[in-house]
């Protein structure tokens, strides 16, 4: 377990590096999985100020220092956000978690973190207390609490994969890491075999990763691995011979891929299960998101690049913690794509247009991106004709897949778009094979229209109707950024003659709030405009906070524009109710506890430049400085503890009910 | 990608008269020993645009151009050559072939464009903004720019004729104003409504309209139908579209009107439509803001359309062969700084000498030169930064500097040619000195010790020995007497 920790912590190689954060503060809450009744008391709400990227890396000896699992008791304090079992399996380890949490102070959200920071700053580089450094926040869990309940969320598996693939990244000096990781993997699998419902999740996830856990690595393999790492290290140092390195990577990959041992265990795990709930397993398989591309895995990135339509140059100085996310040199993509305008024959013009609008940043907002994509697909389906000797179902699915991968290259898909794509593919798959092509096309087009209408337009109207009931005369409503639903709510409430004031909180670099403000002021609402820095100042007078969301995950975590978590936490601290307005089609079964493992990186230049101020040019041409890393995160995850209510098209629900909606109305029901 | 390409190859341009003729229409004028049209065709071919419509003015010219294309691009491109009457202008030419245009968007390229800016970039910009017209702008050639760059924005109106005035929005995406050189003498009139909507306008005089446009077909055809007097795309159609962008009279495609209808219904029913959601989220351009009224309260959205600009980066080469000066400039650039355009592979000495060319002893061909097939050069010649065509015969002791010599030219011993353009089939006799003669055309029988500088063009002149012809002379079919000095200007 301890080795996980080290592999993760090593992933920062630049000491004393200056990192410019767009969201200067990353809140993270550690949430224990407890049933509802005891939630308010024992659930730890401890927004820890994590200084993302500011940590200095612990030196390699730290690995040995932190020693065996029992010696890392301080890290228990920072129970891994990633590896916490989902609530539904929580009951059996209730006592253990209670015991764990009882030692922690529940206290006020802000002050302790400030203290913590000052203490860490005084600590010299070499002697980090694991609980204070990244080590503490890295996904570590004492085996006792982790293994007992035997429930791995899919994120945990994701994380395992990440730590594994990290070994191939050039900058990781992970010498003998794999061995111990293996043992950990063994443990994990042993556990997963014991578990009942969750095994499949693990097995699926592991098998879908290209570099699975190696259970019994042969000597040769280990040797090859080590060599590759050495080569990678050398390459990182001198930047030499990438071809050579790649070759190495290939050589290494072959043995490591599809280890027999692993396959055997996974199949055993699967076969053990088979008697029970095969259909459930199938469902899970279908709903399982495809393995996320980890962009710190060099060989896979290379491979993806060869396939890519859009030529992308990766930004050199990426913040260590976010290496797994794609980040490209902005400004190089658009011209490259433009050049290829006429070469992209298979791409439908409508899809191309949407893609280039995503890329150029003309099209923002989850709903509109989703609608634009669906309408483009509709156009493409209208113009589609099945080539001879192919079936519509398969060929069209392949076509949609190629469109989707093109769009992903332009900009990573939002969760809402992923859901919409799933819906469309399900509809295509369900088409009866006997159906004539024209009929199939019209039925698909009407399906898309229906989706847009029912899941977005009507859903928005329902949300507006619900939310308006929560607005009373004399309210002061705060909103952050620019959410289309919130805007509709405010305008509708104004039309109903309610008397309220709006505080629009905004943040750099996009300043989307100004567009919202313009519309609200134009309609005659009385507004206050401020930036997120001042949110603690305006919060006392606010009576309700309305926020939009990019997605709500099944544990109630709200995934939204960066800064949302900050606003929600401040509101929580001031006991102001936080209402999230989100259509149900944006719900996702995934569980995510931090904003690290899945996020999107924006243009780093956007935060290094200040628009309208020519004199603030300290960072001009600094993008290539070795010791400067710019981080422009686009999303963050707000833990459900800070959310009073989620207003969705199924009504107003507490965040814990998202999982219920997903279960009851999810899958087929959610997608009509 | 639902684009159709129209190449306007022109006919026998008046501006280039001595260079072009019935035999050599503008499109076939050799640039680095290749017809100028081939540069455009190959640019398009590189972008995978293989179905082209080439419009040529005049039947004869069309026949010649068509003949050349079918010979040179027989299995590479699918080209339809359409002949239109002469003097209909670019707009007229499009009007004439309007029924062949079916795609949603039309890419209109001038046949005299020599550039390496991918047309896909223009098309992509066009699509991205859903514009009615997108024009490619490139930085104006240095000659037109040198003195105007120092003076401030509005003075540029008084600058030499070749600079255009182009107004752009601060993000350099939209065209707000465009005036061609001819109109610039007058004051600039910018519409208040546009200025108010945009807030800020940049006026550029250092940009040149490259005559590569992407048009929305429906809009283009509407304009061409409504305004029958419009002759030129650049001087009439484009300024009209730019002028009227905030009070569009175009009925764009059906979808747009339907959408507007939807919006109205939506407003009445107080419901949300997808189109509205879409409009809400994308960062609105000033068009949309204007359309929805100052505070979003306009009862009926005003009709607008977008006119976009694609500005080619400075590193790209872009020039139009529309004057004699441009002709020699382009010839020089194509063998020099923009040598990748020529399509030839340069030798180690940075020049191209056809293997069939014969060089005499002690003859040097410097860098950035080109020597066509089967040309012969005598002893002790020197060629610098010049293009020499096919089957030329050049005697001994000849200096050719900064010049273009076309095909089948005979140059006698001891000639010196600097900065001149010498057309096909010219014969120069011994010891002729030409300096900065723009054009020498058809047969010139010049005798020894003959100095010509700054002459414009010559048609069939016969000149005796020891003449001095200087600045700005125009000589046509004259037989010059002995010891006469022609001087004008």
C-alpha cells in the first residue's frame, strides 16, 4: 500500500517549481461513507486547502521512510478520496470508519487549512511529514479499512491503472516499484475475489487497461521494465533519442500486455460470479465508461497521435499532478485543423463545424455543446447512405464513432455529451435490421429531436418551475459563472414579479458571468457583480446560492466549472443553502471524489495574460521556461456535503438521491 | 465538405497588355516557366480539391486555357472550363455560371493568385462563423507598404493608390469596412450602426485582398440576382455585403427563416427552444448582440449576416499577378524567397538549370536563377536572379540581371539586360543595353550600342545603333532615327 503512495508522490520531479494556478486553491473534502442518519455528525467535512502543484516532491528515500502500512497512521487522517468505498457497501465497515474518523476534528472549514499551510511551508524539503505533503493526500488507505469491505469503486481501479502506467513515463524514477505494486495488486485481487458485486467492476476495469496488473512478472519482464525505465530516465534527462525509447517501450509492452496470470485471475473472478447476476454484469459492462486515456503514458499517447486527425503538440511544462490529462499547445491546433479542411473527407461538414467551434472556444456550456453535437449528428445521419454490402447499424455506429473521436480531439467531451452519444448509439443498435434505410434515418432523427426536447428543453422548463418556488421576495440570490438554467430561473422569477436581488460571481479567465449579467441587467433585475475573490465578503447577505453543473455524479459530487466548489463551500460555511440546477441527462454513474483524476485543462496562456492590461506582462514569453508550469483547470468537483439540494427534472432531491435516480431512471429509462 | 471551387482565370487583362496577348491569355503567363494558373490549381490540388470550375473570359482564351489544363492535369484534376463573354467582370462571370453552382458554399479563387495559404483555412473560418462571405487578407507587398506604415491610421487614405482600406473588429475576425484603392480618394464613410455595434474598429491599410473568397451560395446568388449592375466581386459585391451586414436584405437559406419563425413563437409562448439555448451559450458576436437589440428586447430579431476575414500569417507567401511590376516581383520571389512554390528542386547553387540547357565556357548562373529547357548560352555570360525560358539563344558576354526572359528569345553578343521583362520571340541584336525596361515585346531588332532604360514597352521597334532611350518612353512600332535621344517625363 505504501508503495502506491510512493509511486504517486514521485510524480513531481521539479522541486521549487513555480506553478501558477488558475484556481489557486483546491478544496478537497474527505468524505466517509456513512449512512444518512449519522451523516451530519460523523461525516468528516474538512475542506483541506490543498496547494495543487505547489508541493515539493519528497526525495526518494521518503519511500522507505514511510515504511510499512502501520507506520503511516498519519495518512489515515487523509483517508484517500479515491479509494473510499461507495456508500452502498459502507454498512459493514461502519465501525472501522467511525473509529478512524473519530480522531479527526470536524471543525470549521477554513482556518485549520491556513494553519496547515503555514506549517508545511516551514518544513524543509527533505523531511516532509507524509500527512502534510502530497503523500498525505495521495490515494492511501490503510489496508484494514480498505480491504475489509472489499468494494473497489471504479475510480480506485482507474487509479491503479494510472499508477501503473506511470511507470512508463519518462520522468518517473521508479526503480523497484513494480514488484511491490504487484503484491498490492495481488492483494487487491484477492480482495476482489472475496467481494460480491464489485468484483466485476474491478475485473472489467483491469482487463480494459492495456497494462494490467502483472501478477507474476517473470524475471525477464521485470528486467525489461527496469531497463525501459532507465532508458526513459536517460531520455528525460538529455531529451535524446525518442525513437529509441519508443522502441524500448514496444519491446517492454509486449510481455507486459495481457499477462497470462492476470487473465487467469480475472477469468476466475468472472466465472465465480457467473452463477449470480450475469445480466447485471452485462449491464455494467455496457455502462462502464471506456478506459480513460492517460496522457502521461507515453507509448499510448504516441499511438493515439498517429491516429489523430488534429495534429497536437503537447505543452511541455505540465503540472505534475495533472500529467494524465491532455494539454496541447493552444493556437497550434486550430491552424492545423484548418489546413486539413478539405482533406477530412469522411468528416461530415456539420460535425466538422461543431468540432472547430469547440476547438476555437466559440461554443461553450454543456447544454449547447450537447445540442450542437446532436444536431450535427442529425445532419450527418440525414446525409448518410449505407455503403453496399454493409449494414446500417454497424456502419453508422462506426461512423458516429469516428465523429466522436474527432470531436474528442477538438475538445474532451463533457459528460452530458457522453450520455447523449450513449443514447444515440443505443438507438442505432436497437434499430430492427429489416427497417428500410430511409425509415431508420427518420426514426433516428426524430429520436435525436426527442432527446433534445425532452431531456434538455422540457427538463429545463421543469427545473425552472421547481426552482422558482424556492425564490421568495427579498431574497438575495448568488450565482457563479453563467449557467443557462440559472439564467432562465432568474428571468422567469423576475417575470413572475418576485422581488429579489442577484449577485453574479465571476472569475478569470473566461468571465462568463458578464454575459449573464448583461442579460439580467437588460431585463431589469438588480444585480451585483463581483469576482470569486470577494465571495466571502458578499456571502453573508446572500440567502440562496443557485449553481449550474456540468454533471452530477452518483455519490452526489457536483462536477462543474472551476470555482463552483469554492463558492459552495463558502456558502456552506455561512449556512447559505446551495441549490444545484442540473438536468438529469447530465447525471453519471461514476464516482469521483476529487477533481484530479478527471478534469480538463484549458489554455495556459489564458491565465498568464491579463486582458486589457498591457502593462501586466510579467509572464510574456515565459511559457517555455523550464521551471514554470501553468495550470488552467476547467472543472472542479464539489462534494455533496456542501450541496443542500439538486433541482433536476425529476424534482428537487438531496444529493444522495442522485444514485437513486440513476438506478431507477437510469440506463434505458433515462435515455427515453 | 460541400464546397465548390470556382477559379476566375480572367482573359486578356488590360493591365498586363504587352505581356498578355491573344496567344497568351493572362492565365497562361509563365511564372518561373509555368503558367500562373498552375499555381492556383496545384494549391487547390494539395487541398484535395479536384473538382474545379475554371472561368475564362473570351472563347479563344478559354480554348487555350482548356487545352493546356487538359494536357497538364489530365488525370489529376476534374476541371470544367467555362467561357464567358469579355468584360463581364468577376461578378458577371459568376452570374453566368450560376446554374452550375449547387454546393452550400462556394470558394472563389482568382486565377492569378500565387500563394501557399491553404484554402482550407479560409473555408474553415467561413464554416466556423457561418459567414456569408469570408475574404482572405494577406499583408500587402512591401512596395505598397513601405511609406504608409509610418503614418497613422486615417492618413492612409491619401496614400498611393495601391493600398486598400480594410476595417476589422478588434479580434480580427470580422470585416467591418472595405474600400478598394479606387474609392479611397474620397473620405471614408463608416456606418454608425456598425461602429456602435462593434465598439471598436481597426483600420488597416497594410492588408491586401487576396481575391480568395468563400461565399455562401444562397447569399451570393441573391446578391447577384438583386443587383444586376454589380460587375466586380471585389468592388461591388464584397463592399455591399460588408455594408449591409447589420441590415441584411438577404433571405438566407430556408432554415434561417424558419429558425427566426421559431424564435418568434418561442418568445410568445415563453418557452425555450434549442436554437435559443445554442445562441445563449456561444459567445455572441456583435451581430447577435445587435440582432437581439441592445438589451435583448428587440421584438423581432433583426436580420444580420456575418462577413469574416481570414488573415494569412506573415510567413506565408501571397501575391497577385495583376500588374507588370507584380509579374517581375513574383518571378523573382518564386525563384527566390518563395521557392517552395515553384515545384522545382533547386540545385546546390540554389538555382535550376534544365539538363538540356547548354552553357558556354566561363558562363556563370548565379543563385535564384532558372534556365529553361534547351536554352543555349554562349561563353562568359553571367545570369543573376533571373528567369530564362525555353529555347532561348543567348550569345557570349551577355549579362542578365534581375530579369525575366521568356521563351524563344534570341539575344545577341554583349547585351546587358537589367530589371527587364523580355517577352517571347524577341530578338535582340548585339550590344543592346536594357535597364529597367518593363517589357519588350514582339520583335525588336536593335543594333549595337543601344541603351534603353525605364522604357515601358516596345512593340516591333527597329532601332539603329547608338540610341539612348530613357525614362518612361513608350515606343510602338517606331523606327528610330540615328543619334536621336528620346526622353520624356
